[in-house]
C-alpha cells in the first residue's frame, strides 16, 4: 500500500490518496479519509493480514542535530513532541523552519537543512527532496511531515515496524519519495499520466487507470504502490540499519537498480 499524504489543516482528506496492490494488480485507490482515518484503515488491514508493507510520502524525522538540540534521544520522543508542539512550530515558523510569508530560509551555519538520506537521493530532472524545515512554498513537505509524525506513533502502537527505526518486520512502514518511484513524468498533465500508465500497462482496470491519472496525488499513490510491489523482494530483504544517524533521521526507501525513465 502507498499513501500520498497531505499536511493541509483543512481539506486534507481530498488530497490524501491510498493505493493498494495485490498480486501485481491495483485493487484500491481512494481519497476522502483524514490522516487519522487512514491510520485506522491501515491498522484494520494489518489486523486482517499482517503481510502488508506501507509507503508514506512524508519525512519521518528531522536532521539529527535537531533531535539532539531538543534533547530527543530517539525518534519516538520527536514524534511525541510533534504531537504536542507541532502546531506551534508551524504557526510560529521560527528558525530552522521557514517558508511562510516573510520567513526566508535561515542560515544555519554548519548545520544541515537536509537529512543524510535526502542529500543522497537520486535527482530526477534536477529535482531533489525538499528540506523538512520548509513549511511553505512550492513543494514544501515540512507541514505534512510534522502533522504526519504522530501517525507513525499510532501505527507503531498498532504493531507496525517503522523502518529503519525498528528492525524490518511485517507489518512494515517505509518512507517513500514518489518522484524516485514515478521517475520522469509530467504529473501535472492528465494526458501525460494516462500515457505513462498505458505505455507501461500498469493498471488493467480502466476505471482505476482513469482515477490514477485524475490528479498528481492519485497518480503518486497508485504508481508508488505498483513500484513497491514490483520490488517487493527488496522490501523483504531490508537491512536492519544500526547506524546512529539512520536511527535518528530515518531513511527514504527506493528500489535499487530501477532504470531511469526518459519518456
């Protein structure tokens, strides 16, 4: 399963899309659920069959120095802080956060705006993951991440392993960056999305193919889930990341050896 997340304070349910692939076929693609309702849906799915891997497209943590400076010894302490103080972080937009009107990107000196996993991401047409500290402006992921972190705590409490903070086990949650999964496609064009899906014969059901091409959010959820299925053997062989940076910052999962699309 893959979830295209949204950090909107209102109307998020329209932007949050959930996709499910079973036996290489897209069988479920819907929006209309809040973040809490999505978490419940995933928990219900796992209760019926724990052989489930979920990809969520928001940052699971911040750069390690942020956790250290705030006295968080583990990412779960950060998630708890995000639940308690996240709305204040977003409202105040004090450094290191930026992106709201009048709040420019601050100079952090020798401290990074990006996590190690973001710096290592494969650029697609020069596009790289945004900093989790950016909470406004084009492509900002910070708001969705701050509001998504409590969901990770809820999924953990429901029995999910949250990689790489936990040893990989089913049911499993991984962080995804859809652009590395969809690769080179103009997602703002419905025709472009339809051509992409048709050329690769990714979705057999015409109604689901049309729905997947109806918006960038639906497209990202659908294609991410399909790519995760295609590379399920790699998901089944995830390493137990034991280094301190990964345990604090997390890591984006992406398939190894996936060819770059140029169409």
